[in-house]
């Protein structure tokens, strides 16, 4: 049994931020490890930390000190499972949770947009990769304003790597797979024992894909390599406004059309990326020079041209890309410009799911422009304004990896009840290829094991000079370490070919990943086959076949 110690110190905030504060009182609570938690009820090293503290005064600032010492000599994942925060002295403030150990400072392990007079929920996490004699978890305002912070009901939950992976696998088994029982009978309805069963998964339900560029056109080896692996695609740049209309009035969809032919020929699901990009650097130069009615006319023409041409071709559209970081069109056209984009796009293609899409939402919590609460606030603002936006797009360009934070952010976004996609996943080229592969596997496992993530797209379009940040192969289509990870997970997340025989009840059971299956049976000189779909559900899927 692991014993855990938490030391809670309450500090009086009688000084402005960035000044030293006197320690006025302290209390220490020793907590015993718990054996049971939900579905994972037999891990003797599972330890749940919880500190319940009712603030004595509205003018108190709280820090949590964790006395870890030699209790944790191996890699641990910590989930800041709950923390209620409220402030005094401002209407609202972005509060950041940070951690300091003797060796390292974790600048941000969670954030919350706290409000005056009401409690807001903070969720985050961190990875402790070396023992610590004293670790300090603290909360602070992200700007220079004087605010008083209250913390209540804070808890930490530690996981070993194995426990973290076991929980991921539990979610995969319950959300990405389903039990199936095949029943075999003859024409008279008699159950048949000893019938040879062959089951093959012919397609996967979960969309897992990659960006492609025009470099795939005419490159049959690259096309074959792609189709063997992926069932979803996004065009890297070829649908962006600067690519389709580099000069005003001269639209050219030739490249995009050719790429779409490849997509159709191989029955691949495609995302539309993007209608507008809020970063002026990636806005056509001629558009940047327009103002007023001329700009409004241009954006209306862009939506009409693009959406009418590709109506019902793309399952998603990223409507106003990276709007948390840039606001070119709202600066030019007013605060309702983005809302107008969503309304017009929906009218043009009502069956497409319209997405927000931005970076540094799930990758980190250090970017004040794109914290999880900033994302939620902007999405709700647009939806309340009437925008029919039903998708959460998280780019996923990672440099520093924090899996507990990823899970915490996905959990918080999942409360919106909308589909979440990781839309542009890669690992920074500043890291070595081996590290890229290690990080990529962790990101992909986090995404696939979260029940609210509906698809994952890699940002790995292959060019003669490499890829944006991370390639899966070299130019000869030989796997790099990241490619090995992808191939390993593709195999792991697919039901392999199954062979067996029916039992004395004429039945055969298995667990399979969601998707389409071909079932073949043989009994003496008789054969039969059928296809069936395995969709998400709690109950066993029963499939009957007759000889």
C-alpha cells in the first residue's frame, strides 16, 4: 500500500502579486492509499489524494505543497482531478496552476477562467518523471491585476504508467469495441455445432487519416501506401483561399479536383480545410487590400464558389481557422463577421459539420489566447448568436507533451456534447525522430482512448523536401520511427482475421473493433457468407447466418 502525504498551506494575500506573502497557518493531512476506484478496483498501488478545505476568508490565496519524497521512484502521471476556484477583486481572471520541484518548473498544468462570486472548475495534470522531496502546486493570476484567489476541494490523483495505460485500454475495450455472437443454423432452424467460422474486418469505423498535398497526384506508390493505412484525408493547402484564388476573380480548383478524384476512387472520408484563415499572413494579398463592401462581396463570393462546387463532398469544414489567435475579418468587417461565415456556410452545405479549429488548445495551457475556457467561451458565443457549429477541432502541433493535461482538456471540452477531432497532429521537428515517435504514440493513444474524440488526422503530407514538422516515411516511402508507431497502432486497433468453430449451441463469440465485417462459414461442402456492421453499443451484437 502506498502512503501519500499532502501538506496544505494557507497564505494570506496582503500583498500584491509577485511580492512575498507571509505564511500565517498550515495544516498537514496524511491520506491512505485506496484500493478501489470505479471500474479499476483491484490496483493496490492506486492512491487517491484529496484535500477538502473550506476557505476561512474571501481574502485568502492557497498553495498546495505535495511531500512526495522517495514514495514515487518511477514515472507518475498526476491528474488534477478537481479544483474549485473563485476570485475577488475583478469580474473574471484567468488563473493558472503551476508546479515547482527542486529540479524543474512546470509553467502550466491547468487553467480556469475564474469569476467573481462563483466557483469555477479547474482540471489539469502533469507528469512527474523523477523523485521530489518537496513539490509546490500553486495558483496565480496570469496578468498584473490584484485579485484574491480562493481554492476549495482540490484533489490530485496519481497513476503509474501501467495504470494510465490500463485505463486507456479499458476505454478502448468499452467504446471502440463491441461483443459479437454469431449464430449458425440450417434451413430447419437447427443450431449447427462445429461450423468453421472466418471473420474479417473490411473497414474501420474510427476515422484515422493524414493530410495530403498535390505531391500525391501521379505518385502511385505514395497513393498505395496511403490507401493501405488511412480511411480519412484532409488537403494540406489546396483548398485555402490563397491556393484557389491567388488573383481576384480567377478561381482555379484544378488541383483540388484532381486530389478529390483520388479520394473518391478510394472511398476515403475527407475534411474541408479551410474556408477562411484569420491570420492575415495566409490571406491572399489582394484580399488584405480590400475594405468595406468590396471585402464583404469578396468573402461572400468565396463561400458561394467553394461551397457550391463541393457541396456534400466534405464531411467537415473548418470555417474560420485559428480565430482565437487572429481576427483579420472581424477587424475589417465588424464583430459579426465570423457569425456570418458560419451562417452562410451552413446554408450552402447544410449536411457538413462546421468546425472551430485552433492550435495550443490541447497542446499546452500556457497560451492565454487559446485556453480550454477561451475555446469554450468563443464557441458558446457563436452558437448563442445562431451559428450552427457542431464540431470541436484541435490542431495538435505538439512540442512539450503532457498527457494528463491532454486528457483533462478533452474531458472539459467533452462536457459540450460535441464531436471532438484532433485535426493536424504532429510533433515538432526540433525534437529528434525517436522522440517524435515516442510523443506521437502517447498523443494517439490519448486521442483514441477518449470517448468524445471522433477522429484523428495527422499533419504529415509528404513533400520532396520533407513535411511540415514530422514525416512518417522518407521519400522512398521507407518508415521513419513515427511511421513505425502509426503502423503498430493501426494493427493494434484493428480486428485481425478470426477463425474458429461454433460451439454446441451453434454459436461463436468475439470482441471486435467497430466497423464493417465479412463473415464466411463452411460446414462440410456447404458455404455461406454475409457482411455486417458493428456500431457502438452496450449490448452484444447478435448476427445470424443460415446454411
